């Protein structure tokens, strides 16, 4: 089965692969990452905008490649809660018949130095690189990896949410009988 990941970011592609392979260990999937527009700001600043970005990625992936079995959108975002900035991501998966699975990662609080750079207009990955002396961290361990000393890297962080987004598809692939 063909799976389109609506991003060329290796972290997002590997998260989708890991989730599908864990949920469906006896199925074979062919994964392709494609670059599509999220149609939102480069750094989404609310759960609603972040969710819309994941939806838009799927919509645009379907337009670009209408013959896949699954389309996967992952969009990372930020949101203020009680004057603190938190990071999270939305994962949306849609199959060719229109069944949709959705999940949101856990959220985590960002350090004030990172938050200040984001207020100045930087994206999270760029702010992390500046504060922590990294390079292209958003395609590696991400903020979550940096802040947890790689106890949870960005791939692992997204993979659990991918597994949750795949719940609606388990019965459709014959792996789970819902009562």
C-alpha cells in the first residue's frame, strides 16, 4: 500500500513509517515524502492553526498524488497557556476512502530564551539552533530531543501520536474487531 507523507522532513517520514510498522507489522507499505504547502504561517501559533496546517497538507498531497492508499500530515505548532509557550503537533491520516484518523502529541513548555526568540519572529527550530548551538535540529532531534537530552527525540515523540491517529484504520485492515 502506498503512503504519502505530506513533508520531505526525514523526522516526519520516519515517524509515519514507525507508526505504520508498529500498528501493522504484517503489512507492507511504500512510503513517499512530498513537499506540499500547509497554507498557514511558517510558525503556527495556536492549536487551531496547527490543525489546519495538517489538514491542508493532506488536501494538497491528495491533489498532487491522488492514487495513494494513505495520506499523512504532521504539523508542529506552538500555543500560549498561562503565559508560557508550549510546543505540540497535530497528526492527521486519511485513506483513499475518506476515513480519517487524528491525534495530537503531548505538549511541553519551552524555555524563556527560546520563547523570546519566537516572539521576535523566529521559528521554533531556528530558535532552538540559536539558543542551544545546534544546526537544523528540526530535521533531527527537535526541541523535544534537546530539552529531554534525547530521552524523547522528535521521531519518537511523533510516532506515538501516529499510532493513535491510526486507530480508526485497524478494523479496516482486519487487525482489530471492534464490538
